[in-house]
């Protein structure tokens, strides 16, 4: 059983934008920091005469330069002074995340060194000159944005001449030590430009990127496994907000893949199901942690926030993925066969078998997984609840029967933090 071959790749540029937004959702006050650093780096690269591919790579690095930040406290520390001291940990984590994702490995080394002072970077024998320039530019751009948020704006929200002068003075004083001198000189020209500051708006920044000319890095066609690698990287950013949310998505992905195997889908189709399970909850990045972790019953307003995540998931996936099938399977996970689900209230005739698989896997995993505020249910308890949902006409009978026949393996997959050896169908 299979679908016709279709493009299951992602739009890499849009993925990086969504990653930047995901990092904003870790719990920081400084929203769109990644967007602004990307914009600043790109504008400086242009002024220095870099070609389009290098300038766009600088933009990409700016978007995700803080991908190793895992807690709000880390971001607060990075934005507490011009010369933060505790920077190494998030640089190393970001390096490992990117280095393990084949389509994004080129970004790993500059991210590792994006807080390395120029006086140390220039002596580093293990880096190419290009990577040194990338790392130095992201460091300078990051610190310019820090200064930009530190200095007073006027009553209309525009930067003042006094603030521009202070920013210029601060980076010039550190030229040759903290920052690369040539980059500083070109950055000073930008700091003096009205348009540079007026265009530093998230709407304009995304519009700028949409007009970028095609370059090889962003034109690469990823295969299914490379697309999964990108999705797994994205899922690890979710972990920065809530570790149980990440483990939920990872285990739902493994469950959907296993159920696909049991139900006779092809290996490629099984991997597509894995991908859908992996990304089905990325909309929860916009859900407040206080609601995700609430140990007591949700209020009506809080439940609205929970229901919203299914729409937020679909909207994010539409931007990133080329596969309509994966988008549908992931965003249908709270729809029910009797029309009682959300966000669209779809009914059985609108829900294909893969969507039903993701829905069953999602409910089963959520019931059996332990959360910070409760212990996961036993296999027997979870199966009783699933049985009731099937009898009420909400979940698919055939998929439930398949899960029940292989309940012990499914339970191991659901509660495991590592891979479980799956029996063949």
C-alpha cells in the first residue's frame, strides 16, 4: 500500500525562519532577535561586496545563531551585557545540532565560534578564512542588535542620533580585539544610515528574503531522509521549551512508523508517517508553558490555547513542507471520525488512513507518557480509554485492533526515551 511518489522535501529558507521563531518561543522577551541579526549580517555582507551566496549564508546563520540556547535564563545572560561571559555552552550545543543534520552541516562551524573574539579567531588554525569571516560577522551583528535593544528609542519608536553614536562608539572601541576591523568599518556606515534602521522590521526582513535570488545552498533538493533530519533538528528546538513535548513527538513518530509497517505500507510510506508524527505538535511552540505543564484542569480560555496548536502546526507546515500529504496527516491529529475533533471538525469521509494512524498514536502516547505533573497510565488503563473512544466513533477500529494485537511493543515504543527494536509485521 502506498501513495504516488511526491516531493517530501522542505523549503530550507523557510525552515530557518520557522526555527528563528521557535527560538523566540523559548521564553525570551526579545522577540525577532534572530531575524534582526540575519538582516544586519546580510546588509553588512552586501556592503562588504560579498557575493549573493555568501551574503545569504550570513543571513541564514543570523537566523539560527542561537539554536543552542535551551533555556530562557541562557538568553537572558547573553543579552545582559555587551561582553557576556557564559557563551560557550550554547555555541557547542548549536554546533552539535547542526553538525548532525546533513543539509545544515555547513552552518555548524561558524555557529560554534560566533562568540569567539576576533583576536582569538584570527589565530585559529582549524578554521577556513571563510568560516572565520562568517563567525566574526554573526558575532558583530549579534552585538549590534544587543546594543540596539539597550539604547533609548524616541517617542515614536525610532532610534535616536545619540543612540546611533553610542552604538558606533561601542563597536569601534572593540575593533581588532572583539570584532574584525574591516567588518566594523562597514558596520559603522550602516549604523549611520536611516534606511538600515527603518528596514529592521520583521515584515520587511521576511519580504527581503523572499526576493533573494536562487543560490545553490537554498536550491538543494532534499531527499526524504534528509528532510527527516531537518525535522528532527526542529523537534529538538521544541525540547528547549518542553522536554516532554519533544519526547511525545519523537515517540508518536516511532509509533506511526510502526503502525504503518504493521498495516502493510511501503518502507517509504512508513518514513513519511514517521515525519508526520515528528512534526504533528510543532504548533505547541506558541502555547504558554504554564498551560502545557498545568497539573490541574484547564479553564475554557486555556483550552482554547491548546486547541489553537493544531492550526498553528498546519500554518507552520504549509510554509515549510512541499508534501501536502505530510501536512494533512500531521495537522489532522486532533480530528475525530464523528466530527467532534478540532480545529476543522472533519468527519470520517475526510480523514484518510494515515491521518487516523497519527491520531491513534497521538492519543496512545499521550496517555502512557509520564509528564512533569502526572505518571503515565498503564497499558491496560490506556487501552480501556482507547476502546471507549473507538466505541464512541472517534478513533479508527482497524488501527486500534492492530495496536491491541501488538500492544506490548507499542507500549515500549510509547514510553521509551530511546529506540525500541520493532518486530516485523
